[in-house]
């Protein structure tokens, strides 16, 4: 709707004559008539005065439909908020799920590795060297020889550098060879499966 038609409708709705409106706005009656006929339009100051008189916003007076703009801005804000919320949910899920998944995979791969490595076995070696007796014990996987746990006399570990070895069979041979080369003797126990705990 043109502003002239809007002014005429609002003037009539408020029960004002052209003369009465002209007096309130501070213009001649002919100016009101020209506005209503669409020959001229009120300037910004006059439009502000008209909006006060009719108790409407300038947007409503000029038929400037800002509802669509507000709806679009609100819609865009809601979309952005929705995306941010989804991103936050994804990050939280990622922070929770990834560590659980990594722990689970580690357990699964450890179990697969141990299953493929054979039974867990136990063997010990006792050696006499320089009139002293030294012992060492190993828990290892039967197929691969990989040491799971080892312990015993620190002297044997230190002089043979046992920490370098991860294979029980090799480690036993190193201890045996060192002791025999230095005039001692060793005796190994028979390897036995470790009881499940």
C-alpha cells in the first residue's frame, strides 16, 4: 500500500479531518491532500510526527514489511544454534567414545596376541658360580618365547644384561653360557604351564 493511502486510512481510522491532521503535523491542509493523492510524500521529520499521531511505527506507516527480515534472521540464528549444538554433541561423543574404543581395541589385540603366542609357561634356572647360588624365573609365551614376567637374582640380571632380551629361550641360553664360561653350572627346571589366575 502506498504511503498516501496509508495516511488516509489511518486519518479516517483516528477520526481526523485533513484540516485537523494538518494542524497536528504543522502543515497546510493541501499538503495532507497531496500526500493522500500520492502527488507528494512526507519527509522523514513529518513521517515521524505522523507515526506518533497515529501511534504506529515508521515501518508500519510506510508499509515496510520487516516481518520477513526478522523471521529470516531468527531462522538463520536457529540454524546456526542447531549446527553449534550438533558440533558440541559430536565433540563430546568423540571425547567419550574414542578413549573407550582405544581401550577396547587394546584389550582385544592383547588377547589375540596372547592367544596366538601359545600357552603361558613358567621356567626357572638355578646357577652355581664362585660358590654362590643364583636363581631366575620366567613366565613366557610358549610359541613365541616372549617374556611376560621375569625376576630373580639381580646379580645374574646385571652381569648378563638380561633387560636387553625379550625372548625367554634366548635369555636362558645367555645365562647358561655366561655361567659355564666362568666356571659355573646351571640347571633349568622343566617348563610348566602357568595356572590361570
